[in-house]
């Protein structure tokens, strides 16, 4: 009898705990959405206005301020902005780069020119200092190389930035060929998985760079180490990072085997939702696995309660990568993805995306970080389809 009572009480306690977790999950789940009014058709001008406004905010945000009048270069806001803003400028027949883009380039160029004198972004610990230094070197090179590719000539300042990145490339160990990275356990940009993504973007911009830069003998060994790193670490990456390799693969023959590419394409199609979009959490599920069993249990309840909503980050990136890797725009997956993007630009010019790291207020400036990257990727995909 006592034993039965004990198990009954234990069951009730478990149920109560489960109900508490469920309520917390529901509360957190609703934080991933907010009422959005979508435009009847997507507008390049509205996208440009949104991205410019967000760049202005970033340049004036006190935590982003650095020495010599420069700003920290955010992976989530600044890098995608730099990659797409010149394309939007041509689409909108602008006379030249808008003020926010000029401010971004001036800041990056100042830091590159004074590389040995400017302070690292973070100095809290030796590891964070080293990681932030390498991260910045890669990001600076990506931004300036992307800019020069748009104009067809590799400037000396960009060669300097690339040289600063190559100088910090890892030479030995399992990560040889890659770079250290700043890690705040915030996926996808600032976590343990981020060095791979950054390395892939750098190689993409190097392969795209004008004036035959990728073929120069001086960088041959660097590129070979980078290629070996990407191949060696590929199988351990989340699907999100593997997408970047698929994006790069047409530029680097043999980077992916035929079997790897077919398997990856099959996974991508499997994750497409009925509405035609994709969900970031399904492409990068590492954050769904907590550090201990209680974290995992709580996350399981959260995932059960959370409404699955396609987002602009995942959908824009997937469609862009499929296009860039040679998939026809008439392919059903691409066509449905493009249709989703065309129907889901918010009235403010953005495409929504949500943090996979925790609860974020989507109305706040910080809460919009993922939407900043989502908007850039969505525009890249849509412009590619023209």
C-alpha cells in the first residue's frame, strides 16, 4: 500500500513538473512569433530601406563602438548587409553606395589599415581575445572581397585584409586550415560551429575575387589547407553549415563527392515544409540538445509546444544555395521556396527569422538580428531568380 502511494505521489510530481515545463514552453513558444502584415509583392526598395536603417542603428549602438571611430562588425547584421547592398543599389539605379554602406566600408578599411594598433573586439579572456581577432580578420576580408567582386577589381586594401586573415589561419591540429572564432554559445554566428561557416564564406569570396586572386601562387598553400579543412570537418557539421559548402562547391571541383551532394540535396528537400519554406531550427538542431538531461527534457517540451513557422533566414539561404549550386529555378523545391519568399516580406521591408538560442522580443533592436540576416539572404535568393 505504502509503495503504491509513493508511486502515485511520484507520478503526480512528475505530471506537475511536466505541466510547469509545458507552460514555460508555451510562454517561450509564443515569443517566436509576432503578428506580421505582409506586402502584396516584394519590394527591393523596402528591403534596402530596412537594411539601411538597421545598419544605421548598429553604427550608433553604444556596445558596437570601437576605437578610432570604428564599430564592431557583426556577423548577423553587417556581413549579409555588405554582401547584398551593392546588388540592391544596382537594382534601384542608385548613383553610388548609400551613407550606411559607406560608413560600414570606411570603418572596416580603417581597422584593416591600422590592424596592429586597433583593439580586438573582445578582451575578456585570452581565448576570447584570440578568437575575436581571427573572427574579425576573416569577416573584414569577406566584406571587402565581396565589395570588390561587385566592381571587378581587387583593391590593395582588400589584399591587405586577406593577408591579415591568412596570417591567422590555423597551421596544425584538427582545425588546421580554419580559424579560431569568438564563441558565446550563440548559434549560428558565434558558437562552436561558426568557424566552419566563416571559413566557407571566406573561401567563397576568394574564389569569386577579381583579378585572378584565387590562382596566385602566394595563396596556394593557404587555399589547399582551407580546402582540406572543409572536407575533413564536413561530416561533423550541422545541415546549416553543409549548405554553405554546397554554395561553394561549384567554385571548387571535388570539394563534395557526388554522393555527398546527392545526400545533402535529399536532406534539404526533406526539410521543406508544406508552405514551401524552411525552418532554421531544423537546419541547425544543435541548440536543441541541452547540456544536461534536465535541459534536454525542458527543450523537448518547448519543441513540442512551439509552433513550427517557416522563416526568412532558412528559406532565403536554402533557395540561394540551391540556385548557386546549379539547381534549376523550375525545380519544385526552388519554385516553392521563391514563392514563399515573394509572399512573406513584412511591411517594414524585412523577412522574419527567430533566434534559436532563447527568447527574444521581436520588436526590439536586438531581437531583429536574425531578421537582418534573413532579409539579406531572402533578397539574394530573389535577385538571383531574376
